């Protein structure tokens, strides 16, 4: 069907898609309380352990204490939770795009 040639994914390049993803996370930072709390927890962990921050942000090889290893574990759990929330939001945004495409194509009324 020729009308599908002008879909969201056909119109954008990689930079546009990255910007779309970034816009979603910016909106989540403003309006999603759970997301904001997880980000704050992530930043608190990094404040507690400069070595962990060096490892994660700068890729430096560091020796972690047993306490820092536990912080690293907590950090990873937070990152998973953030990723799940982002994936859910991306799914919702994708469904919204599909809805408008289907309306335009008169697949739904």
C-alpha cells in the first residue's frame, strides 16, 4: 500500500529518532514521579561513591569496597527500573503514532 511509505519511521533519520527518544525521557523527568524518584536514587548512589561514578561515567578501572559493590547492585536495579519505565512510555508513544496513522488511512474511524 503506497500510503505506508510516509510513516513516522520512513520520514525520520537516526538523529530525529534519537531526538524523539530524548524528548520522551525529558517529559518523563518533568511529569513521571516514579521516574524522578528513581533518577534521584541513582544520583544519590553516585554521590556516595566517587569510585563507582568513575567506573560508570568515566570507564575507569577501580577497586570497589564491599559497600560499593552493594551500591553498584542497587544502581543496576535502578537502571533496570528506569529502562522498564522508558520502554513502557515508548510503547505508549508508538501506539499513539499507530493510532494517528490508522486514522489517516481510514483503517479506524
